[in-house]
């Protein structure tokens, strides 16, 4: 359970806090913890999701309780090998048994023989790598006047987990998260503020250290001058944005996604803006496990060609920048546009991403502050671009280090010489 607490300092400075009440774990309250839990990984038929009573406690704090031979839990998991089930059971004339099916095929059965420890129970035969639909069914229900045999599924995973591939289903606000509507712009001026579970019809300006925004949606407003959905260029430090959706309800050439420096973004989803993210100098930015897509390409009379130059990520300067395991697509100009507009750009790591679209997908261009240095592009997968094949373009004086980058068809990515 979450409790929303709002404290207003001035009309222009609003702090929104969300704190966690004590969570019931094993029948007792967990005190004043401020951590939040994840949604259950299961959907249940002829059963229910209940607070976990075994150990170790699942990430969701819940388990899927099955109580009849027509009861089953369904989940989707990535990887290869056998399914590994974590479960507890109620012994009533014997322990409960579950049958596991993967992608519609039965792979095996396992008996659960503890009522306190979820444990790890590998089941049946192995399956190949990929994203799999897993069904766990209770198959030996029994009850008497003194007991009732049930099973409670805490977790399911593959023996060999696959890589986390960000996309529409696993980034942004987690499904089922309750959101409190906030109909105004927010200016955060108090350090250590936590925004959790908010649906914000406005822009968010961060002007304090150690701010966290999570499990929230930021929509912007219809202000004629537009704005930035999350603005982080005040000089504050350690902003964290996670499990949140940034999508403009009023898209225009004046609206961008998350812009600034000194921030970490993970598992966020950004779309329907011109630049989904922009680093404006200084750097100290980490972007991981996120999905940036659907940039806005519209007429813009401020540009020589009359159109917006929309990018998934624009780096205008700074250092200590990590861009890892993201999916960037749908931009017209570039998935990653790199310049030295505001300061020298150096110390950038672009690792393990899936990158597509743009004129050229990664575009390095020297501008006001000279060359781009110490720029690593490693272990990325490239889709097509408008000038395909053009995965990376850079001037001879700002060449990135290229390691193990391939197009989706297996062709190595090389650097095209550009201005």
C-alpha cells in the first residue's frame, strides 16, 4: 500500500512525496520501509494472488495460490533450459504436485515438499532460447475434514535467463500500477523528494539533489511555448527516473522528453516528443534498459530545412555518459546525435543497445567545442536507416572506437566518413 503525501512550499515549488506503509510479510508488518515492490509476474485462473508467506520473499511480495485441479498460473519468461519453479505447499495426505507447460507443450512435473521455503525446483526437459509462455497447473488436489492440499507459486524463471530486451511491454509504468492524477506543473526544490505513482498532466522541473521519480507518467500540458517533460539542467545532482512513461499529450515542435545532466534513467519509456532525451552538457548520465521511440518529425521554421531534427538521444556535450541495453527507434535525424555544442564531448560508452532509423543511426558531428574523444561503440545491434547502410557516421578527427557491432542481418557495422 502506498500513501500519497503532498507538501506545497510556494505556488511555483511543489514537492510530491509517496511513502510506503508497512507491508505485510509472513503475517507481520515490515515497519517503515520506503521500498516498493514489483507487480506479480503471474496471472491466475481459478486461484488468486496473495501476500507471500514463504522465504525468500518474491520481488512482488506475493505468490499465486492454486487450490484445485483446474487452477493454474501463467507467466512469460525469457531464456533457455528448464523452467525453475519457486513454490511452497500445504501437506494434506501428501504434498502438492504441479505440471509445467512451455509454449503449449508439457515439459514435466514436480512435487513441492516445503510449506516455508520456496526453493528452486527445475522441472522436466529443456527448451531453446527465446521468450516463452509458461503455465504451471496444480494436478493432485486433495482435502479432508482436517486439511486442504494447496500450492503457492512464488516465482518462475528459466535456468539460463535471456538478456533483458527493452520494449513496450517491460518499460515505463508497470501494468496495474495505481496512479494519482496531478493536474499542474511540478517544480521540485526539496532534496530527497520521491515522486511515486503519479499521473502528471504537466511538466516536471527538478531543482534539488537526490530526487527520485518512479512508477509515474508525465504527460506535459498544452502550453503554447511547450516545455520539457522532465527538466534536469538546474545543476542538481543524482536524479533517478525509473519505471516511468514520458509521453506528450500535446506534442509540438517545442516539446522534448528528459533533458539535462546528472541523471540516471532506467526502464523508462519516452515517445511523442521531438528529442526523447538530450544531454545538454556536464554529463554524468546513465541510460539503461529503456525504450525511446516515435519521435516527432513536424515542420519547424527555425531549421534551415523547415523540419524538426528529432533524435532519440542528443548529446550536446559532457563526459561520463553510459548508454547501455536500450532500444532506440523511430527517429528521423538520428538514434544518437552527438555534437560539441555546449562543451567538449568525451567519455561516452554506447554498449549493447538495439539502434535503428535516422539518416545515419549514430551521427558524430564536431561543432563549437572541437573534437569528440574517448567514444566507445560496442556490442550493439543496428537496424536500417534512411541512408542504409549507415550505422555510424563521423568526421576523421572524431572517430569512435568500434567493437563488435553488427546489423541485424549479421553484417559488421563500419564508420562512414562524414563532416
